[in-house]
C-alpha cells in the first residue's frame, strides 16, 4: 500500500499530493492519505467522488486523519 | 492513472493580472480542478504574461499593500509560517498534474516579450483569443483573474 504523507501541509497540497499519487498509481493499487489539514479531510473525498474512486476507509483520529482508497 | 472526472468537465482560466496574490489564486484553483480530474488550461495575457517571464514571480507585486515589496515579503513570511506552498511550487505542481499554460502572443508583441524571455518549463503553447475561445466553447467552467 502506498502512503501519501500530507502532515503539516496546507491547502491545496493534500489535494495535489493525492492526485499525484493517483496519476503515478495503477489499477487496483491501494493508497492511504494521512494528514492533519481539517478541510482536506472533507475535500479529498469530494475529489475522489468526482473521479469515481471509492473510499475504503475514512478515519478521523485525535490529531491525524486517514483516507484509504483503491484505484 | 489519468482518471478524469465523472462528467468529462474541463475548465479554462484567463490570467490577466500579474499581482502575486492573484497569481496564487489562479494556480491554487487550477491545481484544485486538476486534483478532481478536471483538465485546466491557463491563458496568460497582459500583466499575467509578464509574470511568466524569467524572475517574473519574484517581481510580481501584491495587489494591495505592496509597500514597495515590504508587504509581499511579509506575506511570504506568513506563508512559510503557515505551510502555504510558494507560487513556484504551485506552478510546478500545476505542470506535473498535466495543466496546460498558454501564452498570449498579442501581449508578447505589445510588451516586446520574446519566446526566449518566457519560462520554457511552464509555457506549453502559444495563441491569441481564437485559441482561448476555441477551447472554452467546449469547457464547462471559465474564470477571469
């Protein structure tokens, strides 16, 4: 599984890094995005939805959130 | 994988302003669309095109409270403090996500800007209003900055 580290990143870097990982990835790759930018926790799923990518897991921890999806 | 958005939408943005903050907006929005699988073309014209010359990003003033560059220095300091990406990084990301940058040749003639004066790493193609209108007629979103 590929991990995309977006910790300490601000808008729009988490979105950019997620898209870059999708572009670099191939069919059925698992990708996990980790971050702490609050809006990106909502907006990365919006981007995934607009590309028809299904989320496997979306978890908000105390300081860090995780979003996992499959290409 | 170059996964596009569900509805096959595309966007174009005219970058008319050469102000640092407006260039930031153009690249942030451009990157936002690209991140959602929406192809984006940026048309740089007038003062916007000047920003695409070498050292153009460095010279770009703030639209308000530039204070001979002091205001801009303060904003850049704050950007670093809040982990906001630099204009240069946003432009590089835009390119690496497949964004297209078009330079207005009419502005080039008007302002005496030659191809060699422009950032070859950013500019993909050249055109005038015809090219903008041709691409935009099939786009779903267009913005003027």
